[in-house]
C-alpha cells in the first residue's frame, strides 16, 4: 500500500467507522474514480490539441489553395485578353 493510500485509508476508517474491507473498498473506489477522471481530462486535452492543430493546418492549406487559384485565374484572364 502506498503511503498516501495508507493515510487515506486510516482517515476513512476513523471518520466513517468502516471495517477493514469496507475501508479498502472505499479507498479503491476513490482511486479508480480519480484515475478515470484524470484519464478523461487528459484525453479531452489531447483531442482539443489535435483539433486545434488540424484546424491551423486546414487554414494554411486553404490559403495556399486560394493563392494558387487566384494565380491560375489571373493567368487565364491575361491569356484571353491577348
């Protein structure tokens, strides 16, 4: 048992008057909930960062496409005029 788990276990047993098995179940449940919440937060942060990067790449490529289209249109118009 890790030191912080042992301390939590002792506090839970003392405050809630739980038995040994019930105290461990409670602490294990808390640890699982904290781990799940942390993973969910990390996943959301990763997804947000990935979407942000994809958005900036999309804007960059859209700009390149528009400049290319403008150049092609200009060339076509200049060829038709002559």
